[in-house]
């Protein structure tokens, strides 16, 4: 098998009719779930959850200034309406970053119901490139003479005004000027497909038996992995591994990279690579192992049929390529995917620089970026230097989502066109209502769609699929591990009764060795230190904390968040020996209604437990039972000194289940216990409290008094927004306590031990140390060993543990 980490991209289609073989129509077909959603019109481009400046103030009208003016004057010192002249410079590195904020109109001071503001704005994940910057196009040569180029396009000027580094601005200028000189994009591309016209159906045998073929195909899996879900990745690895396969891995995070390297040492047919084409090239160069199919999977995939069934099926159709097209009007697909726009990646952002034309002479196609490609076609893509391949590599260098279109377009226009099957043998959980948002406008100048996670109720969909379907996505164990376990048991049989850890799931979110303290926000680092102290207070012996936490895990049981597991080093005062302990800190709140990193697609906070600091931008979420009519709810934010920080209205549709909004509060937030009230006609509907924790650390160092006073004193003049809501205090019966104000002012200057006591006292109202254990020998006789507990990250977890292959070549 092979495992790799890559990214996603898309293409347009042209004057030719598609000839690709379609699968025959089936009334029960889920073919629409194999590809991108059919309609992007519901994308919410007005989500207010993107990143914004920490000191942004005022209502939306101030926040949402036109980019060509408000941002065009920042980095460049010029109006966005001016023509900019830059000498083109040879491009260097690359990357992604941008923000977009939509803020609602706040309440006036009077307690009358103000104008309604739509309360539920959502965000969504867009597939994007995350790792290596795009290479320069084939044939691209920097010019020694660099004439001036007029930057007159609105989008290019906007990109220049927002780009942070000089290198990125230079790249933008170079690419824009090359494009303006018509030296960047191919204008006409040769087509080598011998047929045109109507599509012909592709009929296959419905028998999906696992009988061994006389000459079975050999498969190279490329696993595209990112994030921190190493245990979920290991379960996928176990499910697909066979000694007759090969796996390539390409990882998008240091932590998962390290975890996969451990696998590479234990299983020698695992190789680490960085991109699809590099993986393909390396596979083709393998002299000791020949393969027939290249299959890419993500860590969020899982098989829904056995390897034996997959090999049996592909052995019958070893000459075909399985790739899913968009299945919609081609001109509309090009427009919605941005294939007629020029993109460049740098400064960890994908910038849109203007329009471009689709090359003449070919049919541009696109769809899902998950595919099964045979060796002859892969060899053609990697090694051919004909006009189609070289031109397409140039074109897709400056495309937003190239993997969603490059292989489709090359296949449809090459001599391999008759091997194309319009099915990628996948089941994808599209939910357009929840999945098509604009969650990542701060890192890409575009909106898109992402599939939802499967839940336990989806199991019949896998069992009842009649068409050839071998993989499904997305699965996310932190959202629902139960569905992965059900599917695993369905395929391979249940684990023995009494097997430990079957209902538990652990996910690492911090590892000192790979992340370092700089990988944590000051708020997270402060919380983790306080959590470690809770564990030391619970321990029977006397301990002294030493240094930063070693690691932090999320702990789930039966798909419910159970809290944080903080591993830390402490000195046992009795023995003076260093010991490594792990503390389980559980939340006293059943669920959090205020936090950061709200995911409207899965309707949960990715900042588990709502760990907030003074520099965070919180979101308030309301969950509703269905009603018979719409209602207008008023949301009021109250800081620890009874200052009304914000109030606004949300219109709640009768069918709404969840609403959320992030008010544009001026930072820093005052530390302490905040209150959130939800009212209807100024009568209470609900109330919750949440903690804004003071910072024990600032820039990973113990906070100094001047920084503490600045970050813990609240905003200037207690003004969280341009408008004051002081007039509402009598209406809401919120007296301003002079004692509370004086206490807040005194706390703002705390440092050292007094600050730690204040922080610990605040958190103890919402968190408690549920248990503590030792990773190694302990001088404390009653201290339990972590590997003997059921909750520790060192606890047995057979479902995710990798063992040597058995005689049949499998692990699971």
C-alpha cells in the first residue's frame, strides 16, 4: 500500500462534449455523493467568523470596508484606485492568509427592540493547498531586464495591500506582470483524444465477490494526512494494510509526521513523500515492486468493503481509470470553482489576482480529487513532455484547487480518454446546507464546500450501497468514533468482549518535542499550567511543578468529551526525584455555549471546553427546540464588573436548531466570570456564564506587570464597542459595584504566585482534577501507573495499536 498527504484543486471544461464512460443509472445510486456538491449558490460569504484585527471596533459597516480602499492604503501607502508600478521580481517561496468579517448592528441604549439582524451566520472548510508552494511553471525563466508593469487590476491591488512579506508582494507582481504580458498561461493546448461527442455508458459486473482473481492487481495507496488524529490514522492503516500493497505518506503537521515516521521504521514498505506527482514518480521508479493502481486516501477516509473485494473488482477493470466528474453545466462549474481566475499562493494565503482565459482546444473537466488511476496513465502524467501535459502543468500552477481538475482534464483530452470511468468508487457525505460556507476566507480568496462527518445513523448507507463503492469519507473520531468502530466490526468482526479502550478515544493537541511552547497560544499555555497544578493538588504526595507541560491530549468516551489530559514533570518533595505525571482535568459544565473555533458544519467548538483568554474573540451559540413561529431574541454580553459589553438581536427561524454570532468586541477582554443572557422582549430565555482566564504567560514567558496591566485591565474606558450600553444596566437590573471594579483593577496588576492563585481560583469553578497518574516509577506508594488506568493517554488501546502482519499479510 501507499500513503501520502496532498491538497486539492479544480478545472474548467470547454467546447468539446464529454466522452467519458458513465456508470449506468441506478435508482438507488448515491453517485451524487461521490463528487463535489451540485450547487454552490448557498455558500455563505457573509460569515463573521473569519480572523479579524484584535483591535477592530464598531459595527459591521466599519469592519466591512471595501478592500480596494480600506486595505489598499495599508502596506502600499497608495489608494487602491491608483495604478501601481512595480518591477517584476523572480518568485521565491509561497504559502496562505486573509480575513473577512461581517458584524451586526449593535443595540441602541434604549430597551426597545432594535432592527433585526440575521443571527445565524455559518462558516465552512474549503479544500486547499497546505504544504509545499507551487513550483514555477514549465518553461518559466526570470528575465534579466525587469521593465515596469502597471498593476491596475482591483484584485491584484487588493492582494498587494494585504500581503505581509516583501517576498510575497514581489511574487504577486511577477506573476501579475507575466500574465498581463500573456507569457504565463497557455492560450491553446493540443487534444489527443481520438473521439468526441456523446458519452457512452460504462457497464460493470454487479458481482462484488472477494474471490481471488488469477492475476490480482497490486495497489499503491497514497495517504493524505494532516492534523493530529494519529490514532484514527492508525486505524485506517490497519484496515487497508497488506504486505502485497505499498503505502506512501505525506504529512501536513510535525506531530503526525513524527508518528508516521515511526510506522515507516516498523513497516518498511511505507515511504514518506510530499505530493501526488512526486509520489507517482517514486512509485514508477521502484525496481523491486510493480504496481497496477494508484489510490489516494485521506486520514478521514475508511474502507466500506474489504481489500479482497477491492482487488477482485479492480482486477476485472485493470485498464480503466476511476475518477468522478462534477456532473453539472461546465461553464457554471468553471465559474464556481474559480478556474477562470488567476491564483497565487504565498504568505500562507491563496491570493486571487484577476481573470484568465481557459485555453482553447481542450475540454476542461473537474470534480472530486479522490481517484483510482492505473499505471499507464500515471506514467503518462509523470513522464510525458507532450503539449498537453506541459501546458496543463503550467495552467494548474496558478489554480485554486488543481487536484480537483488536473487529472480529469488530462485524462479526458489524452489518448487515455476512453479509459475514463465517471465514478471514483467513493461515498462522500455531502450536506450542502451545512457544508458550503466561507470558513477559510482568512487564508484563501474564495469560498467552497466540504463534506460532513459520518455519524452512527449512517451505517445502513454503507451496508446497502449496491453500486461499486469501496471507500467513504469523512470520518472524524473526535466527532464520532462510534461509526468508525461499527464499520470496522462490520468489515472485520467485533473485538473480543472485554477488550480495553473500545469506547475511548485520545487525540493529541500538543507535544513539546514537536510543537514547543511557541506552538501554543498564551491562553492555552496558561490553562495547561493551571490544569497541571490541579493534578498536583489532588496527588497524595507533595509535588512541585517543573517547566512547561510535556503533552496534552483530548479525551473522549462514548463520543463525549471528557476533558484534557496534561502530562507534566514535577519534583516529589519527599524523594527529591523528578516524576512524569498525567492529570485528567474534567469540565464541570456539560456543554459550552461560548468559545472560539466554532465549526458550523459539525455544530461544535473546536476549542474544546472553551478555553478563553483576554485576546480571544468568542462566539456565542444558542441551541433551539423547533417552534411554530419565528422569534426575535436579544443576546447580552456582561463582563465581570457588570459592564454591558455588547447586545444585539438575532432572528430565530421556527425551524432553526442552532444560531451563533461573534460580536466585534474590542480587546482585551477583562478576565473573570462573564455572563451571557438571552432574552425575548426583555424577558429571560436563558443564561450561561463562562471564564475569560488571565494570562500567566505572555509570549511563552511569565507575564510582566506592565503586560499584565495592559492585558488584564479590559478595553480603554471600559468600551468594548464604539457604542456604550450603560443605559441598559437599570433595565437589566445590573448594578455597577464599586467593589467589583476595585477588585478587577487590583487583579489586573497581579504577577507571579498571586496571579497563579487568581487563575486557579477562577478555573476551579468550571474545571476539576478527576484523576492523576504516574508514567514511571513514583515515590508515592498510592500513585497509580498511567498504563494501568482506563483514561490515560498511556492506557491500552488495541483498536489503534499496530502489530506485526499475520500470515495472511494483514494487520486487522
